[in-house]
C-alpha cells in the first residue's frame, strides 16, 4: 500500500513538471513581452537534448558497458530516440502551429498507444478493465478540451500529427523499458540513453546555427534559462523519475501521467483567475475514474480473489 501511494505521488509530481514543459518550450522560441522570435523549433529541441545529455554523460559513460550486448544496445537506442530525441523536436515543431495547452492535451494519447503497442508488439495481456479505463480517460480528455475557453485548439493538421507521432514514440519507448530493459537499473537506462543522444545533439547544435542565435539575439539569455529548466528538470530529472516509476509499476500506469497534465494546466489557469466550467470539472472526475479503473481496480480485484 505504501508503494502504491508513492507511485501515485510520483505520477502527480511528473504531471506538474511535464504540464509546465509545454509553456517552457514556447518561452524558448518566443519572447513573452515583445513577441519576437528567439530560437526556432529545431534549435530548442537541440538545446533541450544537448543539455539533458550533458547532465547524464558522466554517469552514462560509467555504465557504457551495458551496450556490449547487442540487444541492450538496440533497446537503449530505441529509448534514446523514441523516448527522448524525436519527441523533443516533434513537440517544438508542433508548438509553432498549435498552442502549448492544446499540445499538452493531445499528449494524452500516450496511454492509448502504450496499451496498443504493448498488446500487439510485446504480447502484453490485455485486460477489459484496462481498455475501459483508457476509453473513459480519453472521453474525459475530449470533454476537458471542449470545456476549455482559454485554450486555442486551432492548428494545421501536420502540427497535430507531429504530437500524435511523438505520443506513438513515447508509447513504444515505455514498452521497451518495461518489457526489454527490466534487468537494468533505471539510472543505467536513463543515463546511457541520454549519452547516446549527446553526439547527434552536439552535431545539430552547429548544423542549426545555435551559437549564432545565442550571440546575436538579445533575448537569447532569457530563453536559455527557460530551455535550461526544461532540459535539466523537465527532461533529465523527470525522465529518470519516470523510468523508476515504470520499473516499480507498469507501462500503462506510468504513461497515465499524460492524463493528469491537462488537469494540471486547467487548475493552474483557475488559480491564475481563469474561469473553469462545469464540463471541465466533470471531465476531470471522468479522467481520474478512467485512470483508477485501468490501473488500480484490476489490482483490487486480484487481491480479493
């Protein structure tokens, strides 16, 4: 019971951290006061991955021996690029055409793809209650989106598609960690995966002319602070905690964090004097019910057998 409370607490902590990440991406690209462009989407993605990989590089090099096994290498390469690298660029690209709030809500597709990929590719047992919980959670997200007056849900289809592809990447990475890398410690998985991203990120740092923007754009120092927080706390630290959560619970439970992110966004908006509708409140309870049914209810039923 103590471990379950700890897992739920971790889930909520990650929801708060990642719920803030979308606005940090936006602040890295556009100055809040003047509205001027600072770093483009590729530069933000590059800086995010480069800084996060630098954080873990010393630790990753200590655990580099795990790559000697070809199976470990392929799986960790999958985690590095599907779980971190590609989504970093996909989300920043998406936010050039859709709002950060909308991107956060679309991110809630992760549990759906986690369940589908886990069942089809990793032969994970599919429970009816899990399906019901995911369906309820999705309905809740739809209600939450429709009940939001302050979030712009407009955008081109390819910006929306970028987020969907990113959620498929996340769903794949979560399953790889849970089913293929369970024999490794979360710190090993996290540090080595980020270390594999260091060289590509360093190359892109120069390919996308990041040094030029840093030296010529007057708003770059402020933007770098936002990107630094995004990289160190919202990426490096959060991913390590997330991988611990996958190791302690399940792929579906860990991915359920994305259901809480829109709730966090709405609550923060309410605290900031934004209006909250009755539909939003109902939708939040539907989402919570869906997460509970998909993750907690099956365990309760099993205990009572």
